[in-house]
């Protein structure tokens, strides 16, 4: 499972698209506006186990405390599956044409995505097939099927370094096609290394036993974060035992579990599919003072230039769902006890959906919500729980690793802050400090009336708190965050969108300098040069009901007086860029901006396109759109297999390239005249 920028953003959009705003007011920043008390959570430090006996004893002890009547979690767990201050900047590699790059959080730190280009060639992964397209001739020059046709739906991303591509399948029983197809399918992720120097060919793969969290690449070195849970089988104890009796029985099972139940394992295979199994050494596993024993995080290190040699895995006895990386640091953050709890409705909707009428449907009331209709006890014959479990604490634990040297990361420090992260953009390392924005009471309890957000400043070498500013958005939660140098921008929302500007130049004394209240919200914030900020999100009416996609241009040159200069609004629509910034292209050289757009027309039908904008110093202007052709059914009466929805856009030379499941369209940047259509077979 992964709660990446994609998941968190999709949660934001889904919640806003399909709910009606409730009454509430927006508090001001500072101690006077604080709705939650300052919480001192103390220091956290990771300690390595001395050996396997020490590790087994510690994990058994921790897991036994956290086991319940249904095992390591409630009877039903719902998990949401996801995924530089100036991104998509111009680059030229060798003789390649000037081109855009993946829209990433930090300059020099690449992130996995569906499309990569070096200006000479375009590499895509789509429905289990890797394709290489020559940028000059606009022809497919290489194709490699990596999974069987039955598994073509499995999600995958790319990282590229020179003539090496790492294809990251995030899960779903992925097995490499051909030689590997004879092996049993695995439910977890798989990472396949591909040689691009000639006809694409598989060099090998790594299959960890766990779930993919995220990955980052600096230079040619990739760090992959995987989460694993103990493999402990809890038998069906029948209906006669009480929950207390079930818990005691399950505790006995945990206390008998072997070290192999917890130890992270993986398999490395060569080009012929011959695999070698391995595991993390007990001495390479660390733990904080307080942990649940129900999850381990493993970081694999892979230098694409060296191939699949030793991945130098290290593990931490902790949970994790958010990865943030710089050129020198890798941060993994989590709420250690949030994994067990069924998420509210707005946290399990992965993407916007439509009702039969074509209107945005309403989200079902969260259990415990006072707005939900009363429940008739006689309607449910099952007995009530003996005791309502205590809800997990709202705290975010952060671990920092030094990645400046080759090989395994070096653990530096850990820390805690109150509240929950939205996504990786809620963190930023700057001049020896980590800034982190969270919301408390955001998703726990019957409502968010007592929610409030804050920005904390931590020393990066110890992760001790040195400053904070709280009381942001009383009764609301964070919808987007962006840190640019010594300034932070935080958007909270319930009925209106306060865009807060935070002065972080003095780490010990951060302060709110400005606030702009407008309808709707920004789910993603993108820097657009000196004093300008682009916001992508949803417009809303005065009651908080969302109306459609909006793109705003903000003037933030005066931190005390942020202003919206211009807004583009598209009624009854949503964009993938709202929850996945990789889908947003901003070409600063000409002010070109492109984002996928899905619109609904009052029926069950939707239309997908790439919305093309011009953003200058004072205005956002729609200049056109790119629509991919609708695919025909394979056979009469059969459903369409390929989605024509545009997912990504890149600039190469004077061409705008847009990508969907069924192919690539190339249009002239000036005027959008069609230059080529490259279909995927």
C-alpha cells in the first residue's frame, strides 16, 4: 500500500467533488487561533538490533501488545492504493532536443512516472509494455512486453539513467513475460531492469516480499522503499469466543511466530529468470523505542549503471507511507498506528466517479458522523463490540537517512510531530532544517470541527523541533502545501480556501504573514517565477460544493498581501493533476501549461483531453485542447479496452507530446497543429 502524492491528492479531490460544505469558520494563525494544544512528543531514535534473537524478542513483544480479536488489525481494513521549485525545466542531453522533464518535487531528484525522455527518445510503459520512440522520426523503434496480457492492467512507472530503464510494477501479481512466466505469480511489487542500448531486453529483476511505497533517484542511484507485514496466520476461532478470548489466543500465536515471519525477504533474478532468494540481515534492522511490531520498512539501493548487484537493503521496524527526497537526504514518514484503521469514505475513494445522472454523487456519511441517519439496532442481529478500541494517536513519525555516499543509506535521526501529513509536498528540507505541515483531528472522530493545521520546523541533523506556527484553518484540513525557499504556502479548505503565506526565514520563529480567502481550493501549488504561484484545484460555491476544475495565478510577491490575478474555470470537470503533480506540465520558457481534463456532460459520459493554457505574468488563458481519438471495440459488442484519456504531456523541441493508453499525439506548440499520431498496438 502506498499513500503517495497521488493517493492523498485523489482523496482531496474526491472528498471535495462529492461533498457539500458544512458550516464552520476559519481561524487565524498563531497561538490565539490554536484549536489544539501544543503536544511535545519527545525524541525518537532508531537503534539496531544486536542479532536475530534480540530482533525476534522485540518484535514478538511489540506485536503481542497490538494484536486484537481479529489478528493484526480490525476485521476489515480498507486501504487506498495510489502513488525542484521549478520543474519541467528545459534540458538538453547530448545532441537531444530541448525538452521538459518529469514534474518533480526537488531539482536533481527524479521520481517514477509513466513517461521519460532525454530529447532523443521517449520511453513509455503502458499496459505492461515498454516502448521506445525516436523523437526525430516519431516512430516506435523498440517494444518489450514485460507482463502477460492477462496482467496488462497492472500499474507501472519508469526511472531512466543512460541506457538503463528501471520499470517499477507496484503490485498485483506481476511476473516478467517469457522466461519468468513459468514462475508463480507474486502479489507484491517487482522491479525490472531493462537495457535500452539496442532492442530493449530484460537484464534482471528484484521481487521484494511486501508492498511498494515509493522510490527516488539521484544520479544513477535509485532508493526503493518497501513496506512488509509479518506473515502470521490467525485461524478462525469460531463464533463462540469473546473478543477478549480471541485476543488472548492471537497473542499466543504471535508469541510463537518465528523470525522468518517478520524478516523482510526478496528475490533477485537474472535475464533468464533464474532467481536467488535473500533477506535483510537482522543486524541491518533498526527500531525506535516505541513501535507496533506490525510493519517493517525496507530501503533497497540500486545503481542502474552497475546493474542488479547487491541492493544493500536496510530495514526499520516502523510503518511508512510518505517518501520525500533531496540530493542528500531520504525521508520516510508515517503515522505508526494509522494503518489498522478503516479510513473514512473520503480517504478510500481513489478517483472521482459519476452518478448515473452525470452529477457529482454524494459521499456516504462517515461512520459516527452526526449527519448520518440514526441506526436501528434491530436491523443488525450481530452483537455490539464489547469495547470500542482506542483510536490511534495523531502523530507523524519521520526518519531521515543520509544518501550522499554510494550503497545503503546511513540513518541520521528520527522525530515526531502532531497531526497527519497530506503528502510529500508537506515536507521540505532547507538550509539545515526540515519544514513539515500537518493537520490534527483531520480524519478521526465524528467530525473535523476541532481540526487545525500547523507548520513545524525541525533541525535536520537531530529532527528536534526548533519552531512552529499553529492555528491554521480552524475546522478545516490541509489541501495543498508548497515550500519555496524561506516561504511556505498552505491551503486549507472546508467552505472557502485560505491560502496562507508563512515566513520561515527565522526557523525558531515562523510566522504567518498573509492570508487570502477565496472560494474553492488549490490541490496542487506550482512555482511560476519570482512572485508568482500557480494553483490547480476545484472551484466551489459559498457553501463549499465543488463546481469544476480551476487554475489560478497568484501574486505572492508581497507576503503580507497574496492576491489572485487570474483564474481559468472549467465547469463539471476534474484533472489528474489535482492529485498527481506528475500530470502537470509547465514550460516556463513560453508560459505553456498542460493538464489532463475530464469533463462530464450531465449523463454517464465523460470526455478526456489535454487542456492547454498560456500563463504569463498576469493572466491564465486557455489556448486550446488536445483530444486523442476514441478507440474502437476489439469485436462488436465487446467493451473498449484502451482508455483515450490523456495522462501526460511533454515538450520536445517545438512539439507538444501527449500520452494516453492507446497512443501518443504530437502537436505543434505554436497553434497546436497535429504533427503525428503514434498508436500503441
